[in-house]
C-alpha cells in the first residue's frame, strides 16, 4: 500500500515554483501539489500565512519533520540536505568549499537574477503606464547579470562544475526566459543559450518543463484583469483576505 507523501507543495505556474518541482522530480520525492490562486488573493489568507508569513509562492510543508519552509532558495537547500544524499549540494561538514560554491549561485539567483528580471518583466509587460527609466534600469541590471552567468558558463558545464546542482535548479527556470528579451541575443550569450538546451536534456527537467508547456498550451495565460492586478501587485502594500 502506498503511503501518503509527507511533502505538500503550495504553488502556482511560475519560475520560483518550477525550481521546486524540478528538485522534487530529480530527487524522486513524492509530493502533493496545492495550487494557490494569486489572482484571487489566496496568498493573503491567514491559513496560507501560517505556512508562509510573507504571502509568496512557493511554500513547502514536510510533515515528516513538522516544518513549513518558504523562500525558494531555502526550500532547495532543505530538499537537497534532507533528501539529496549530497548529490545536489555538497555536505558542508565534509566539503565546505563545494557547498559554499553552490550556495554562492543560489544566493546570486535569489538576490539578483530573479528580482531584477521580475521587475523588468513587470515594468515592460504589466505596468499600465510605460516608465522608460524603470524598464531601462531593470533591463541594464538583468543584462549585467546574464553577462556574469555567460562568463561563468564559459568554463563550467553546469553553473558549478560538471554536475547538476540546486544552483541550476534555481537559475535554469529564470535563465530560459532570456529568450523573452529581444535585446539579449544568442550572439552575445552563446553559453547561456547552450546551457539552457543542455539542462533541458536532463530527463527530470524535460519531464517537468514538458508538463508546464503542455499546461500552458491547454490553458494559455490570460492578461490579468484590473481586479486581479490588485491582488497580484498588492497595490497599497496592505492586502489581506478573509
Ligand atoms: N523570493 C521569493 C519570491 C517568491 C515570489 O515572488 N513568488 C511569486 C510567484 S513566482 C508570487 O508569490 N507572487 C504572488 C504575489 O507576489 O502576490 C522566492 O524565491 O520564494
């Protein structure tokens, strides 16, 4: 008889959540998925805030330990430590250097590529008025970050060395969207473009991303209504939902 998985993932269709589905698939960890409707404000309910007081996705609960985890980089680190047997994040007690080198890039993605790319996308696609200064500011920083990655990938098959680690699980779901920025062309970023193809060939990655693509084909994302934008962009910073 199959037992109930001890892991529950709360998410939506977004790159920060795909980081975690990539990790769960690669590490062969069974889980239950709960979709949180961010367009209806479900991230702001008191029930959800018990799992993530910061009202963002993903959030993960591991009942075998009795812990709720938030921030996608922290969830990746947790899963690799508890379930990855040192394969996706070297053990810090036996290989502190290797561990720290992977975490350098997890933090780089969390603090740099994710937030800046996210703001660029917001100002260029969602903002009602086009603020050229904001678009250019976040495009410049996103470009700079992709150039950092381009250089790293000139001498590394994956982000850190020859093995697929949680640094790749954090970076790949964002890096693949370089194709959405016409200013960042293949000629200038050949290593990033070939990295995206290389990672996609990993069977667990192909499985997760194919399912995401199929879902997007079946349910093409609609532009948010003004009401939905209020929840998604938390207009006055005080959103809360009963
Ligand atoms: N630093 C956070 C960012 C999480 C985040 O911004 N998640 C988005 C989805 S990709 C979200 O929850 N959006 C809903 C909202 O901002 O209300 C992480 O990596 O977990």
